[in-house]
C-alpha cells in the first residue's frame, strides 16, 4: 500500500518537475532584441547563398557581396505599387545613411524572369541608385530561392493584352557582412528606421 | 513540362525530409510484414483495420511530403488543415486501427530476439513516456502545443525558420499519436500507462473548451493576427481576413468533432471491456440484462 502511494507521489513529482522544465524552455524560445526597429531574424533564416545572373548578364554568387550589408528583396519590374514603394523607401534609407551606404547592396531578385530580361532589370534598378543590383534567376533557381527563404509568389491570370500581375512576398531580408540573416524590414518600416538599423549593423561589423 | 509530369510534381515533396520518408516507409513495411505474418490467424486483422492504419499514415505523409506542405507554409487556413490532420485525424485513424500487434509481428523474428535495450536507455525513456502520458500532462501538452504554435510571435518564427517549422510539425504529429493512444487504446493494451475510461471522458470533454475558445477568437478577430503570410507571400490571392476566418473555423469546429469521435470510442470500450464492471454493476448499461419492455 505504502509502495503504491510512494509510486503515485513519485509520478506527480516527476510531472511537476517536467512541467517546470518545459515552461522554462518555452519561455526561453520567445524573446526579441529591443535594439532594432526592424524584426530581428538572427539565427532563424538561412545565410545568404545563391547563384544568379546580374543585370549585366554576369553570373554572380553571394561571395561577390561578402563584406557588404546585403538587402534582399523579391519583386518584378512591372509591379504597380509595392515594389516601387519599397525600393524608393530603401533608396531614401541609403541617402539618410550617408557615406556608410557605399557598404550596402540592395539585391532585387525578379520573380518574373519571363518578362524581366537582364536589360529590363538594368534599366529598372538604375532608377534607384548605384547600390541597387538586379538579379535574374531561371525557373529552377527561383524555386530554390523560394524554398531557402520560405517566400511565395503567384502569377495572376493574364488579361486580354497578356499583361499579368504577380503576388509576392513583401519582406526585405537584411544580411550582415558575413552573409548571416539579421533583420527583416516590413512594409510599415520607415526609411529612418532602416537607416538607423543599418548604421548599427555597420558599426558592429 | 508535359501535363502528367507537372501534375506528378504536386505529389513530390516540397522539401524532402529523409526522416519523415524513412519513418513512414518503416511503419508501412513493418505493418505489411505483420499482416502477412498474421494472415492465417483466426483473429486476423481484417480489411478495414488495415485500411484505417494505412490511411492514417498516408494522410500524415501527404501533409508533410507533398505540395500541401508548400501551401500550408503560405496560407493560414491550409496550415490549420495540415495541423488538423497531423494532430487529430491522422493519429486517430492510426490509433483506432490498434496496430501494435501487427507492427510487432512485422519485426523479423531474428532481429526481435537479438534486440536487448539496456536498462540505462530503457529506464529514462520509460520515465519520460510516463511523464508525457500523465493524466494531467497529456491534455495540457495537447492543448498547450496548439496555443504555443499559434502564439503570433512564435508562429512567425516557425514559418520563417525551416528547422522550427519541421519541429512544429513533428511535435504536432508525435503529440497527436501520444494523446489519442492514451485516450482511445483499449486499457489492456496500455500497460502501466493506462488511465480509466471515466477519466478519459472528462479529459476529452475538457480539451474541447480551449480549442473552441481559440478557434472562435481567431475566427472573430477583426484584424490580422498572423502577419507572416503577408510578409512571405500567400500561395494565391485571398483576402487576409478570409484566410484567417477559414483557419479559425478549422481550429474551432472539427477539433470539437474529433473529441466527439473520441468520446464515442471510449463509450464503446466501456461497454465491451470485461474489466470495466463498475458501470455494469450499477445497472442499466449491459444490453444482456436489459429488461424486456412493452412485451
């Protein structure tokens, strides 16, 4: 009888200890860095890695942008609103940043390689500034990138003139000089916020 | 791409996981071997039992290793559907098939004889299992996991981090199997982990309440709770609130229905369990001693 009671008490103690441990572990998972205005994604998103073609038709890899801060954004040149708004915001942020902006690259990856040739891309990114690079994946490379960065894009049905819109992700991934994913700029972030966070990242590397 | 090939692509994994692939292959192989080994027994397995098990495994596999996996990462309501299968429907089907005997018969006899798990490995596993299957911990974990992964900040990290995403889906499937086994397996099959049928009815009723509340909260919330789908892109164009409401409904209604399935199964066990004499002795439940009325 006492053995039974003992076993039951043991079972409850075990349960309580385990529950405490679990709570502590879960609490440890959630926590954010108060220093950045942008979303901190350090350790969550895969490091920068790709093999694509740039707006001059040259093959490029992530290694070409080591030692720079990289802002990775997915869009397409015929995008009516979101892409121009985001790229303009980023251009403003770089202007606010001043001389440090020379160590920043904005990589604009087209999700519409069918219409965005390298020439089209070149004309488009040149509008925003010298730090802007247009990158063109083929279909397979685009699928790989969407898996790596967990982003989606979807082609709407073309109208009678063959024009179509593409739904795509809105996030700007920020990678540090070592290619590690650090921050995520969202559509409601301002150029000032982006600039001050980039300044902090530049200072820490 | 030719149409057939492009259709087949939907059946292929979006992100191939060797762990999921080999676990499912192992489960099905052991089960089929077991079926073959037991085919001449008087109390054979039966078609529907085998069908239920294989369907449960196939559904769980399809949620993780087909195009559904891509869709659930980019559409909230499909994510909720994925978890409904992984945490509720798949495990319930697997447990209802009572596959332990068949799986054990599927282990090659030589291997079964040779495997001796030393106590220093077996004991901690038993302790951990005992902890997870505690009548207070198991339902807390079952409901807690749903709430944990649906906490907006945690949901966000699970959807942008490949490893956390895998952890989330594995934890749902593993917990689903543990919980529904504890709830639905006949008491004789559970050994030391067994809990009474009455307790199970209480647990099954109680776990519906937080699921209903959470589902209703998500469905009726007037702003977007989960921004990750807008940030990373949706699988196709749908209004964010429509997506959220569909997802909320999937969390709300079918979850409660699964508990009902559970309650009916437990009542069935109570009527057919030779050891569950308490209810019978209080009268009224045993069809054999029902007094004839209106004759």
